C-alpha cells in the first residue's frame, strides 16, 4: 500500500486475486456458478449484501462453467507471482495441458483482467496480472466500510476466498495505522453478528480445496463420513457437485456412487477426503439450483413429488413471519383476525417441521395430514419426557 499526496485518500495496489470483488465484477451481469457467492451481479452491492445478511451462500458448479474454478486458481498464481510465470510453468502448477493454459489466459483477458505477457531475459515470455493502481482507488471511508464488514465474511473461512480476503484486511490495517484502527474498533463493536450454531471451517480448508478440485476435474472423491445416526465413520465414493452455506454450516451436495442418487453431506462430518482418478458419471442436465428449489434448506425428499404444506400462524407471530422470505415460492395469506396462513410446495417436510415447532403454540400445521400426525407424535413424546424429568426433580 502507499499513500497518495491528497489528504484523507489512500491508493491500494489491489491485484486481481487479492480483492475478491475484482474477480466477481469482471463477470458483471453473469450468475457466477463456481466457488463464489451465488448472486446476480447486475446490482452487485444489493445482491451481495442480501446474500451475506441471510448467510446463505451457495457455492455451485455447473457443467458449462467448471473452467471458472480452474481460472480462479490461475489468477491466484499470477497475482502472487512477482516475476510472472511461463506457460509451461503454469502447466506444471495447474496440472493441465498447454492448450488449456493458453485458453484460460485468453478467457481471463477477454473477461477484463489486466493479463500481460512480458518478454524477459533471452526472450522468455512470462505472464502476470497487472496492478489496478491507476484505475482502482479507495478513499478512507471505503476502507473503513470494508474493514468493519469483515465479520460478515467469516462464513467463508476455509473456502477459496478466505486467504485473499485476509490479505485485503492486512493491507487495510497497514494503511490505516494503529490510531485509526483503535478508532475503527469502536465502529466494529457497534455492529455485531451472532454466532449461534455457526461452524468453523478454517481448519478444513485442505479438504474443501480437494473437493473443489474434484468438482473441476470431474473425478470421484472417496470421503470418510459419519452421518448423524451412524455409530462410526465409513468410506464412500461420491461425485461432488457444489457447496451450500446454510444456517451457519457448510453442506456438500454430491452424487453418491453406492446409492446412485444426489445426497447432502454436512462438511463437519467429513473426516477425510481422498482424490481418485476415476471419472464421475452424472446426468448432464443436473442443476444444483434447480435441485434446491423445492427444499426448505438443503435436504430433499426421496422422490420428486411435491407436498403442499399449509401452516396457520397466530396474530402474535404473523408479523414476524411476514417480515422475511422463508422460501422463494412461499405464499402468505393474511386473515381477517390478524393471523396468517403460509403455503409452501416442498419435496420434504423434514426441515420445515423443525421450523414450525420453534413457534410453539403459535403455529399449527393444517396440511398435509401426515405432517400433522408426525408433529403430534413428537409433542406426545416431549410431554412424556418432561413429565419424567419433573418426577425425577421432585
């Protein structure tokens, strides 16, 4: 970093891989389908804020855009290389063909990155990413805004973006100085995010990275996984499709080889990842966003049949329910007495059942009847448990 001559303004030499937004905004108006926040960048500021506020980050990869993950890795190499790389050095680092390296370099240049080929000693050509110094300047309030908002990016710990973001924050700290940082901490304390039920993936970056590479290369991964009902971990072969960050936890959506179906795996329960060179087979028309469309989170029913769920909310909680979007296709119907009926069409009732029960007596499922009976059984068991605990306490 270096200070400009004008008071109160700092110019940051931001390289393409140092500031995540540079990569994302270069694909403006595109829905990024790789290791990135799943938003449409026609209005970047609004959509990014919306996604991070709701803490639902979808890291998804489609068959027509897997190259973007590889290009992200390429940008990381070029941005961190002081003297650049030759095409053959890039081939070795990336483990791909020379043709693929040249095609990716061309694509990145067309996307708007300042990719330059410099001729050095004995005519050796080296590629690097030029700095954004002349066209990318942030004033002091821009820096403070980014620094204060860093806590909202904590859910990305362990993902491909985390290292780049930490570089940005280190540079901002160096530019501001100790006195300004002390003042900034007062601003940080005025904006707090809760961390109830939030998982920490900073120590799982290696496994996440291996799974991202498997997504890119189209290979099967062998994971050691212990489900919530299993007594011990077991190995299984999967074909990773993408990640979903939901309610404080990261979930892997993958094709299970043994089950011949798409399954959901919680990253916290994956104890090991082994790479293979076995090519994965999956229907070409698989779409992660479409697969999640009728989920009330990250779990989908065993069949494709949609269930109509209708829930009555009392007047006491009706406003709270109306204030948020709980599902993309929700239908909220206000009632004359101030209560509310919510209607959803979902493939599974597993997650919405838990949500409904958090409202206690202020929410009643009207249909389907199977869900009504299931909740009734759960409540009956709860009454028995509480009765037993009360007797013990006496």
